């Protein structure tokens, strides 16, 4: 069996496989692990390219006068939890995300890696474990307690053009899982920025997280190096040790509806009181 270092690369300090895997490697042979987004076929820009200018803060950690923090206001507390306000309620059963933009300091900034405004880019900081679920295949769970609003992991993979995302979706069989997360940001009434993230072939530990209609994680769009967004998964509430991690997949959940290829939506096994019965799917992929 491959070691955690071989499976999870730079994240292996915090991500392991459960002992009940029984020697099975929970990744396809062609899979490559990446802790951050990478460019998919046809994408013109490197997702890691440093485009944004950095701050000149001389202290190890930036303060309220940092231009990166001033752009949208503070995003994190001193203990690296996401800042929320009374006007920003955390989602629990729907597909919404926090609307406040998050801009972290980047490699072009002079502050240290321990800066208060560097959270998602520093990767997981709680012990996580890939395990074999009873009905959902592979899953990811917390090994230790994770507090509310804490960052858990990123959903990282290939950034795909719309053409490539639709091509890969069309090629899926009824037994294949679709890992493509479509991030849609409403800039105005007439403009929507769309980003497709696919960890199926190249991705990180986020690919193991299952859907739930009553999730304990929620998605936050974060920008660091450039305008290509990254998606951080944060705790909706306190998460107990050995509790499975889940988030709500974006998309439509109409019961019995066929997808764009005439295939029935995959069943949902979250067993939540508000379970829709089917996994969400983004119709724009067809």
C-alpha cells in the first residue's frame, strides 16, 4: 500500500488513511495529488501565477492598515477562524456561500507565512482521515475536534475551461462520479464569473468529501495570487472527532429529474432529516 506521503504529498502531515482500508489505495493509478489548483487543458493562465501586487507590511503578521486586509475588511481572527457578522449567517442546509470577498496575502507580500491573513494557502491544520464509508464509498472524517468557522481543507484540482468541463461530463458513464465543482460568482445582474474545478485526475483531499443535505462544512471563495478563485471549506459548527465531513454540492436536486444525458440523478445517502433523495447536479455542465 502506498504511504501517506505518496498519496497526499504536501498535505500528508495532516491527512492519513484509515487502517480499515485493508491495503487498498483509494486513488486511481492515473491520479496525481496536488495541494493547489493547476491549469487544465486549454486554460491560458496558471492558477498559481502571481498577478496581484503584495503588501509592504514589515511585521510578521499584517494589521488593520495592510492594503490586502483593507480591500474587503478582516477575513480571519487571531486563531485563524473565519470572520462573520450578523449580516452574514452561515449556511447549514442550502447551497449559499458567504458573499463577503476574501483576499489573502500572497507570495508577493512581505509578511511571513504565519500572517493572520494567510489561512487557506497554508493548507489543513487539523488531522483528517480518508476512510471507507458504509454506503458512499470513500469519505473524509475529522480525527480531532474542529471548532466552528475553522478552515478544514481546500477543494483543489484542475481549473477547466467550460468546453473541457462539458466534454468530461459528457464522457461520464452512469457509474462514474462527477467531481467538477462549478463556482458561480454574481458580479452584477448581468455578469457571472464561472470557474470549474475538477479533482478527478489531479486534485487534493477535498475530492473525498461526500455531499450532505445537512452539511458540517461550507464553501468560501478565496483569492490569493490572482483572479482565479480558490474554494476553502470551513466548519459550519463544531465538528466532533471521527465525524464524517460533508458539504452541500452546488446544483439542482429535483427528485427523479434526469440529467442532461438522460440519466437519473445519483441517490443521496446522507440520511439527513431534510435529505432530497438525490445528489445535486449542475445542469450547465450538459
